[in-house]
């Protein structure tokens, strides 16, 4: 069978004008964290190391021998479906959960047994947990006050943090007088004002609407670059992780499935689960015919995958092709390409591109993404019911063993 898997390839992103940072703000940013020049590229040193961490709850394995190394100054995301262990991993780094085995190092030192308030980290939760009886400035200054800093130093830090999150002049407001996005900025400023070595963020944008969430993604990326602090970000939203992250750890079943840059994970997924979870995918099942990569699909069409990608002859496999790697062709392609015939069943206009659903053999559908350049807007478009030939380069085919299939691989533990 074939299927167009879940994903958000094609979701539009609103353009947001980036604020220019003047010299005064750059000076203030440096006082909150590292300088912007240092923040422009992650360090080769590790800020956080999770080594062989295993956690069990009443016989259920929440984390299974997890190994992650996060570099200084990196925006690192933990991505996966609900219950996969990403929040448990974050809580272990923050000190809220103690592992059954393994170790956690921050700036090269083990923090096992160190309580959360003594670790060089701060956490921003999905629930902002602002004190409603305090002003914005009092909320942000709470940490420095508890640390016993002088009043003048607290005031300077609070003002620096307010400017960093674009809330200057709002220090005397109450949380109830702010929008959801502004409250999120206050929570972020309250965490940054303590100058942590690592900032942990547990789905902090989950309570915002789509447009505001996209704007805050850009703002978080800007702030992280400017302060130079290591961000460890938990999300189940693949587009969010791909937009902001330097690197991503994809998790499933309490284990890390793949770590890489957004491009690496999208272009070279390590497993069928990653290929399905990241972006939109067409998944076609079939049987390997020979050692050079020929695969007979369920409806009988033979396609090819890169040499060496297929399993043993006779084994069942899943061939994965991204919609943006496919195209419609009036005639069979030449060279190293695959082709399969079908009928258009649906057209979805998404602004920058056209998403075309095509019914192919065995009454299944695949999705083809066709970019729309400005000069093409007036050209005749394919129509529903048209007979078409879907083509793609052999090199663009991923091939994975189909023994477990998606249901078992995408399942999650109870914890």
C-alpha cells in the first residue's frame, strides 16, 4: 500500500521583520549572557551531556539508555510524539527527575544529586507560572532577589531583560494586563535574568495561537543568538523544531532515534519512523526483487531505490519519497528515474505551491508538491480527474525494512 503521511510540509510561514540591534542593546545583551558574536555559532565544547540515562516508572521504561551531547551556545530540540520521553529527558537535566542509571553533566561536571535550584539551569514551562500579585518587573526580578543581589543590580538586570524581550516600558504592568505572547516573554526574561548556563524550555509556545506561535519562534531564535546561552527545547511540533534548531534529537519509545541538523534529518532519515514523523512523506510498500535495488510495489509496478539501500531479496520494504521530490511528467522519464501512473483526485492551493493528491495503483494515494513561481500563476494547472505520470529520481527514494511498520514504531510508552 502507499500513504501520504502526516506532516506540515507546505505550511506557510509569515514573514516577520527582524529588528536591528543598536550598540546600546548589544551592550545590554552582553550583560545578560555572552556577546552576540560568540552566540553566532555553537561551541565545540559540550554544555550538557546525558550519558546512558535510564528511568523506569513502575516497570515501564520511560528512558532507555539515552545518550545526548549538546554543545555550548546551541539551540537543541528534543522532538517526538507525546509520551516518547522528551520531557522526562529535560526534567532529568533540570534535576526534577533522578535517573535509575547513567549520568548528567553540565559544563563538564556531574550534577547527579544536585537539586534543581543549585544547577546552572533555568526552566521555562508551557504554563508561564507568573505571580499574579507581582508586576512584570517584580516577576523578572524574583530570582535575583532570592539570590540576595543588591537593589541597583536587580534593577539593571530587570531593565536589560525587558529590553531583550522587547517589553521595555511594561515593567509596572500586572500579568493579567498582558497578552499570551507578552506573558511568555516575561517568563523567558525571568529565566534569562539569572544568567543560566543552560535554558530548558518545555513546550513554551503550546498555549499560543498559530500566528503568534510562529512569531515567537522567530523571537526565540533571535534571543538565543543574541544572548549565546544554550537552549534545550522540547516540542512535538516538527515545524517548530525545524525552524529554530541547530540540531534535533528525534525520540521514540524512550530512546533517541536520530540526532542531526534539520536538513540531515529531513534529507537522510535514519529509520522509517523518522522519515514518517519529519515532514510529509509518501510511503509505498513492496518486495525486493534483486540486489541492485528493484522493488515491486503492491500493485505490481517496479521501482528502483539506491543500490545497497534495499534489504535482502524477497524481504518486505517501505519505499519513502517526499512530495517535493516528486513531479508530474507528460512522458516517461529517461535516465535514473522512477515513474508511476495515476489520476488526480484533489488539488490544494497553498500559496507558494500546489499540493496534488494522486490515486495510483491498488487504489491508494500519494501527494506531489509543485512549486508556483510568480510567472507560473497564470499557467494552466492540472485538474481533478487528469491522468498523470508521477516521476522522481531514484536517488530520492529512501528504503527501510517494513517488518515493524509504522504502528509499532510510532507507539509510545505509558510514561
